[in-house]
């Protein structure tokens, strides 16, 4: 099935953390697999998940995803999964050590940017992020507004020709 056909059928192929670029300076990114149980993959394929408040901690040499909410599967039974459990991320040891050393510095968090499917596997794009201050957010807003006005002026000028 082609990518366009999947989108036309209403399948959501990725879940994004829209607040991440607004609240953090995004640094180095990593791709990780997720250890899922039971009906979690079916809920993800339906797009019933949110990662806006999610974060990652390195504990006992493992990367764990916290506060990611994957809703219960609608057609599940008594064996349905717990929506807000901690999920293990599948990374190479070198990547885990790199993430651990980055968070030991302080002022740095590991945030999931999006969950998507690569072939038939669920993947998480995670990033080492540094929190923005209020004045940083204001500067970004000013830049965005100036960029939009410039694009509008250019398109208006091209329209007049």
C-alpha cells in the first residue's frame, strides 16, 4: 500500500510533540524503538496517543519513557494495557551512555519529539533538549512574525506582476 493511500484511509502515521520546539532548544536527536505490550501497537496505529508531557530518564542502564499516554484499545478485553505506564526504549549502549552523560551536566532533558512507524515497527525520535526561558520564547515569536510578514510582502509583490 502506498503512503498516499494510507493517509487517505485516515491512518495517522506519526504522533508529534508540538510543544517541544516551543519550550526547548532541540539538540542531538536519536531514533529508538519502544517496547510495547499487547494492544498498545493497535492504539498507536489508530493515533490514540499523546506525548506532550512525556520525558525520558536513564535508570539502571536503560532508557525509560514516562508520561506517554497510549489510550486503551477500543476492541480490547480484560487484558488491555495500562495507558500511562513507563515504557522501555530500545537503544544501543553507546547511545544510552551518551544520553546519560548529557543529562548529568544539568539543565538538559531528554524529550520525545515524535512517535512514528518505520516499516511495521514503532519508533520514537528523542532529543537532548535545553529549556527555553520566557524571553527566548518571545524572541522566537518575534522572528516568526517577521518571517511571515516578509513572506506575505514577497507573495503580494509577486502577485502584482
